[in-house]
C-alpha cells in the first residue's frame, strides 16, 4: 500500500476545506452566507409553488434566445423533478440557496454538469428531513469521492429574473437585480480590485464581485446595468453619494422589490405580496373613476384588505411594466393591468403610476398610486416609437 506524504495530505485537506466553504455559500447547506447559524425556528425546506408559476419563474432567468430550448426542473416534496429536457445544454431551475431564498437560474452545459447535481442533491436531502449539518457532511463525502466536481472551463449562469431574493454577505436574504454569473475558478475579490466595502444591500460595492472567492467554485457576479446605473456601481456611484446625489436605475434594488410586489398581487399571490410590506405600510391611491373613492390606509392588514378588493378584478398575468426607475430606497413604476370590475363587465385596461419607498429592511413602507381605467387598449409601443431619443 502506498503511503501519502504529509505535505500532499495537508494540501488535499486544505483544498477540500476551501471547496466546502464555497458549497456553504453556493448551495446553502449552512445558513446565511458566511457561516452564521440557522435559527431553530427557520424553515428547513422551501415552500412549494404552483408548477406553471415555477416554470415561468425559472425561465425568467434565461435570455430569450435560450429560454425556449432550455431544460426545466421544478421542486416537489421529494426534491426536484425534470419537466422538460434541454435542447441547447442550458437548464432553468429555481434554486433555494437557503430555504427562505429564491434564486432563479439558467445554467449552461458546464454548470449543468457541475453545479446542478449539487443543487438537486441538497433539495433531496432537505426533503428527507436532513439537518443542515447532515447535508454538509453528505456533500463533503461526495466532494471527497469526486462525485461533485468544479467546472473544468469558463461558463455562464444567467440570473436575469426580476424576482431574485438571494443570500448576501451579511447573512440576510435580499432582493437582487438581474445579473449574470461567470465561472471564475479561484478568483478573489482582490483580483477584481475590491477592497471589502459592502453596500446597503450587504453585497460588495462595485460593477462586479466574487462569491466563493479563492475556490474552484468561484463565481463572478455582474449586474446587467451599466457602471453608473447598476445597484452595485463602482467609484462613480460612491462619488455621487459623497456629493449628496442619488444614483437612479431601471434595475435598482427598490425597483426589483417593487416589480416583484406588482408581479405577486397581479397574479393573486397574496402571501408573497404581503411579505414585501412593512408592518406600518401606508398606501394612498387616487383615481378619476367616479365609482372609486380615494384610498388612505395604514397597516399591513388594512393594506392587504384594500389591495384584494382592487386586485381581485385584475386578470392574472396581464401586468405590463412600461417604465421603471429608482434607487436603493425609492422606485417609480408605470404599468398597465387588465381588469374586469364585476360580472358581465367589459375587460378594461388600467394604467397606473406607483411610487414606492422602502424602509431600512427593504420592505415597502409607503406606496402612492394614481390610476384610471381605459375602455380602449393602450398602444404603448406607438408611444415609445414617438419618444425623442
């Protein structure tokens, strides 16, 4: 029998430890990202979604050119099941790095070979009732045996959904704008010029940053906004803040929260809509419709009661965002929905402007709404084509 030299053994153990840290971050086998403990009351398995809703959410992570032929997985009680085979090497899946997070992903062929098996295994072990510690041991054994492998080449993992709720470097779960992840084996944030500064959302400040840094599973995160528009902008944004200015973007943190909230209530997902709200949320609404009085409600229960009275008339899936802009704490969205106000009533288009302000926890604290109802469909494309460049 061959004897392994001490130096070789130490190097192998160090490599496995690095990989385990990466797995903690990327798969959520421990609670929030950098080793904080899971509260005993925290859920150990993610809630199940309506299947069609989950398929749509998974595919929303993909570019349009990829989505139509990507494979799709959905989560069931026993773990993930494949509902569509891939025709282009990509796989769409709503991962849950933590049971409370929501991470729609569109993984390329190399990621499907290397990252996907671990995502599937973690979900299977959670479904079996395994604790985070047991899952970590199981993953460690599979890693040591070579069952799970790091990427062998650069690749891409798209996360282009507007409904990302991901773990951050502070151990929380926060909305995060659409972004692209690249396999950056062994890269560190220092390699990208990062100095360790965290932004208000708990992620490194800059146009790009690395998770699982220094490991074979390192991922470079690149928000899809430009330098100055990104919710994670670089020196330009810091300078603007120093001057008392506010950086605005169509893909800002507050815009992502607001769009996810609209998506929830317009599809009658009341529980999800409620989770976006602060306990003392206040909403005011004004309309030109003579049959509807102005609204001024405070408190999450009153808000949800008023929201349901209006949104139950909304046709699920009909929400269309025309424009959106915001910063870390404020968002303004112009949108339309289709609604039927009563039995036998005609379907109407309801244009609205919705202004949101978030509290320090990223919850909606203030919403101001103005809207009306149009009997004829609006041609927003014609309006856009007439816009001055």
